[in-house]
C-alpha cells in the first residue's frame, strides 16, 4: 500500500509526540513513587486499572518504539484523508505523482497566420466622419476629438488591424493622410456644404471683421475729410 505524504507527516508527528510524552510522564512517575514512599507502612495503594485488550491497539502510550511505523500506518488508514486524491492544500496524496509537462510549440512547427489584404488608404480614411473643419488652423474634429496637421495616430480597421497615419494637410475640400510605414497617401474628400447651402463669393466683411490670412490685402476706405491733404 502506498503511504501518502500526509501519512508520513503523521508518523513524524506521532514520534515527536511520544518522545515529549515520555519526557513529561517520567518525572510524574518519579514524583508518584516518592509520594508513595512517604505513606505510612501498611497503607493500601489502589492498583492501576489495566487497559482493555491489547495495550498497543487501544492506547498510543503503550506502543513500543519499534512498532511506531506500523501503528501510524494502521491509524492513517482509518482517516478520511486516506480516501482522498488531494489534500486540503490541493496537492496530490500520491508521493510518486508527477504532474504532466506542458507541450511546447516550436516556432517552426506553428501554423503560419493568414495575411489579410489591406484596403487602400483612401478607402480606409473615407469612412472617417468629420464633424467640424477649421482649414485656417489646419484642424478637423471627429466627434469632440481634434486632429491637427502633423498629428500621428492609428486607425483601427473593421478587421481589427491598426494602420498608423499622419495628417499631411487640411483644407476645405479634402484631408490628406500618409501611412507612416509604407508611405502610402490617402485623401479624404469632403462633401462640401449641406444641401441648400452655397458658398458665398465676393461678400463684404462686416465692419471690424478682417480675413484671417496674413497675405490678404488690406482694404483702404475712402477718406471722409472734405479737404484731404495735398
């Protein structure tokens, strides 16, 4: 019969217990002998009751040292842990148990992953939903997130892959992107003004409002002085 690791622990504990019990009971027996010697002669002493049955089977105190292993093995067989495959810490009760080793997969034996063809960059950026455009500041918004010329960020495709792009330019009709790895250029064409709205031409600026263009000419107003200087 295989003796579990818990059974070995019990045998060691029993041996230590018997050694300590012997060291403790020996002084008590000596003290009792001394007390008995102080009694007057002729005083009857009550005889010690003998144990029932075989002392080595009914009381661990009477087990001889050479019988410790057999006694512990007999007691261990009656414990509930002897019928369990694992102890309270989740370890196997069989001392010869060896856990299965994980199977290693070598890189050269792994199946090659299938490469998914990537759509052209212009097709990818065409699905960007621009919510606001500021051409004079080279800025556009997607939702509440702002993007500027020179910004780099990844695009996540419907297949889950990431494409890193850079904003090259922003104007009122298109936004130009460049793929940072391969250098591919993609253009997002903007639809223009909503239906019914047309861009005005030759409109006069309201008083106090100037064109935000450093190269725009400065309009001169006619003098209101009836006698202009000559």
